[in-house]
C-alpha cells in the first residue's frame, strides 16, 4: 500500500521498512523506528470530592505518572503537576486538569474535578467553670444542622445540645458536632466543684467516763476536705480542724457544728447533738389523779437526769415534758414509764402503775336546832 493505516495497541517502539519499486524494476528502501505513546484515558478522576473545612483530601485513584498533568487554579492544591495532588481549598472550587501523553501535543485529555467545601459547623460550647451545685448545665450550638455528642474519659455520655452533668471533682468533656456531610468539629469544656457530700451522726450519747467518737465521712472520693468544728472550746486544742475531733466530755447536752469545705471552696454545715449522762442518774416520779378521774399530773422526782421521755401506757405516743399532765380516755390501770431519750448504759427506765377510775363522791348532811323562839330558830 502506498499509505497504509495501522492500529497499534499499547505503548511500543518498532521498526518500519519502506521499499519502493519503480516500473523499471529499480528499488529503494528506508528503515525508521516508530515510537507509539497512547493518549491518556478519559475520566481518570471522579467528578466530585468532599473536603471538610480545614481538612485536605488526596485525589483517589491516582493518575498515571506516565502522563503529564497540569492543574488549575493553583490555590488550595499542593502540587499542580502531580497525578495525585492534595486539595485543601477554603471554599468550593472546580479544578481543571490537562493530561498530556509524552512526546505528542495531540494526545490531550481535559477533565474537571469539583472539590466541595461545606459550610463551617461553627461549634460553640458554653457553661464550663466551677460550681457549688449538684449539677450544672452545658450547652453546645452549631451554625448548621449537626449531631452533638458529649464524651468523658470513659466514652459517650450524652447526645444533644443541652447537657446537665453531675458535679464531682474535675471533669473535662469532649464535644463533637457532626454535620450531614460527615464533617465534624471538636471542642472541650471543663467543669469542677459539686456539693460537699458528707455523713455525720445526728446524735451521740455516752455516760461520763466513756468517750464520744465524733467523725465525718466523706462520701465523694473526688473531694479533698477541710474541717472546722465549733465551739472550739469544747474540743481538745488542735483537733477542731480534724474529721475526728476530740470532744471534752462534760455532763449535759450540747450541739456542736462542723463547717466542711472542699478544694473548690464549696461548703456545708452539719450539726451533731451530744449528750454526756451522769452515771449517778436515778429516774423516778409521782402521780396525782385530778378530781375528774381521767387527768393525771406527773411530778418528776429524778436526780442527775435530763432528756426525759414518757410512755403513758395507753398507746398515745411519747411525751417529752419534764412534768407532764395526761388525760386518759378510759378508766383502768396503766403502766407509766419514765426514761431518757439517750441509749446509754448507765440509765435505767422507771415504771409505775397508775389506776384511773371515776371518783366516788356522795353529798349529804345532818342538822341540829340549837335555839328556838316564837320568832326564829337557830340551826
């Protein structure tokens, strides 16, 4: 053939021999190497990529390094001649890439790639600080629709915009807001404080010669506590700032208070009622029934005693007066008991039976005439 057409598959170099024969039978030959470089394929790259604000993405799959690449614009791309560049534009950008086979200006492919940058989530977290409350309120807002998750050191603790965590010690929460594009923003917020959570006895009572064992139990392991007992004069000097102060026992009743403060400046005050009973305590009483027969007046004749409690034996409940007056609803015999409100070893209750009955009262009289006359008589 004078002008043959060949189809070549694949890049290759081969030799071509051309022989020309004239009508006279004369011949001439020429040999030449032919190098074939196929053109670049179409659609090497996806049409759309997503880049979250502040992030970057590398194009996948990579282009063929056998071709040359020219990307434009040059903003937001790390290498305009790379077959696999990184994109990090600040806004949605359409990039054009010109792909050329080496050794030819005709084998050129032009593609476009859009790199979509969604709006900034704009996560804002508020509410951190130190608080002397049981809980606090934390809020997280976003400029676009987003799912907001709260994490502590152990994992996810809450999902939503408004979180009310309990307060104990110091806790840092990591907040992650994720939008519908799969992008996310992260922030941290730290809260500390909380109520001072302690336990003290309501009442302690002993007999003189025994020891009152005062103590404060810290129920929050995240708190470091300080103590101040008052009045200070009733404690051994130096122990009024201890969780277990040394009380100076004297006969009688007394209320003592302790102010407990944690490392965040939060405080609470508790009161303990103390009683030291005289070992010589002796409980006794007398009773007198009123004329109506149902009301009884009790006279307390106890010695070295205080903190009285009466049981009138009729199921009406305790009475704490020193010398009570009690009205019985029905006649009968009742066992009345006088005790003290403190459970101590040196005090023994005193009981006595009281008989309640209608009084037997009869009216009558006699008379004598001591003088008489026609006009009057003296009786």
